[in-house]
C-alpha cells in the first residue's frame, strides 16, 4: 500500500524528464530506435486496420482468402447488393488489400498477397481459439 510520501515521490518522479522504467531489465530506448516505425508507416498500418475494421469488409476478405471471386458471387454469398459490395471492394483496393483482374465484362478480386492472407487467417484462427477458450 502506498503512503502519502510515496505518492508525492512518485509524482515528482513522473514530472521529471528522466522517467524510470518501471518494468526493470528492459532494453534502453536507444537500443530499439531502429525498430521504431515512422509516422507515415504507422498511418498506413492504421489505414489497413481501419479497412479491416468493418465486419462486412472482413467477411469479403475471409471469402477472398479462400479464392479469387467476382463481385456478383461475393454479393450473392453475403446477400448484399452489387453496388454496396463494389464500394467495399473499392475501399479495399484503395488501401492495397485486394487486387482486381478483369476478364471480359467481369472483375475478379483476390487478396493482394500472402501477407494479407496471413493477416486474415490469423484473425480467423484467433477467433476460433477464443471461441474454444484456448486463446493466449
């Protein structure tokens, strides 16, 4: 239990520029600077997670993780309108999460690469483990 003097000491420590690491034997900040992402990289990552944050867009991605599909097939499986699915795919394309291949009058969508497929698969696997009560 903290005493009043301990609280005052803690306030003084927090207000100082040389904040102690409360965890202990951690690497110093100077040793991890090379691993720090730039603000631009973090913004791109945030954009990707924002795009993944919509439940219907994530359903689309879970379908595309299985195979390439055309808009009408996706709309049919989701029981959604073609314009709504097209808008969602447009956003996913803008964020470089899906790619499109045109064949005649049809547009076929797929995940842009295995990194995205792995991300989607990891979320699906995590949800399955959580449902079973085995998530870490």
